[in-house]
């Protein structure tokens, strides 16, 4: 039946209108209807997918999530999600503007490298600082980690430390040598050091010489025969120092020999003086004897 005024009553099964969307954070875009529906039916999805949570957090969507989806988000959810990303990994990726998907991959890889975590992160910082495309290089290094070929920053080898000090190698040469020589076993490493030393001691630009030999070192090829000592090289300086020391020794020997001759001359003069004194005394004795004879 029709009510007064000819209007039909509202149907009993008509759903109520959806609640108005809350205001979004500045710079954030509204979540798609499909994402709203997915999160509404599965609120725990963010906890099981940290990458999604980080992306939504960075975009500002997470702040209005409960209003967007109609689902209650636990207050502890955001801190828990953030805690799953290691702070060191987070800092590295933020510094080099690394995408969240690479951040998440690196974070998962580093969870299995606790024993070498510090050295690995230091090495990544060094490599990415020098890279034109940090994100691309990071992908390469993550693949090396997964394949077991990545070598993090290690304590400096005593032989390398001695070589750096002896030839005043710069930090770039030291770093590259450390990376390559770390691949060899102790015996092979000692052989490489010995061969490398022969080339550096004749070079007046040791750091540049290291960079020229890196390819042969990395491919484990012989370094070849070193050339003659260049002016100003370590070996050239040593040879000049030895020559100067030899000249000084000769001068000291000559001085010693000269002093000995002077002593001999002084002794001869003394002997002569004694002889003269003896002769004088003898003459005086003879005169006195003759004088007594005459008086008799």
C-alpha cells in the first residue's frame, strides 16, 4: 500500500551509505578500492608483508588506514613493522635513495650474515659512495652475497699494512688490493705480495703501479719482470743511501789512516830528540874526560 503523499517506504534491506573517508595526510593519495577491500578482509596483511607497510608508511596511507579500510590497526603495528628493518640497512638505503623493494631484499639477506654484518655494511658504504648508480651496484652486491662471492671489509692484513706504509699507498690502492688479495689462500697471497713488492720498489708512483697491476692480480696472472729503478723510487733511494753511507765510511777510514801516520811521525820525532840528547850527553862526557887528563 502507498503511504501519505504517494511516497513508497524505504526498503528494509537497503544498506546504509558508507562512512565518509577521513582526510588524507599531505602528499598522500587515496588507497584504491581493491586495496581497501583486501586490507579490510585481512588486517594482518601488513604484519606479514613489511615491504607493503613501509611503502604505505612512506606514502602517508598508513596513518589513515583504519578509516580507509574500516579495520582496526593495532597501535603496536607500525613500531613492529619498522623494527623489522635493521637500522643500519635503513640508513644505507635512505642515504643512497634505494627503492623499498631493494631495501627489503637487502634486509632479508643481512639477517643471514650476522657474523660478517659489520664488515659487509662497511664494504657496501665504500662501494656505493664511489658508484655512479648506487642502486644498480647494490643489486650486483646482493647477488654476490646470495652466491657466496661477496667479501666484506676485513681487518687489514699485516703484510698489506706494511706495504702501505713502506710505499705510502693511497686509500684507493689499499682498498683494491685488500679486495683482490683476500681471495687467495695464505701461501698464494704471500707469493703475490713478494711479486708485487718487486714492482713497487722500482716505481716512483707506487699507487699508480698498483692500479695498473690490478687486472693481472685479479686474474691470477704473473706480473712479469720489473724494470730498472726509476728516479725517486724506493729502491733508488735505498741505493743512493747505501752509496752515501759507503762514501762516509771511506772518509772515516782515510781519517783513521791519516791519524795513524801522524802518530808515527810524532814517535819518530821523539826518537830523534832522544838520540840528539844522547849524543849531546856523550860529547859532554868526552870533553870532561879530556879536561881531567890535561890537568894531570
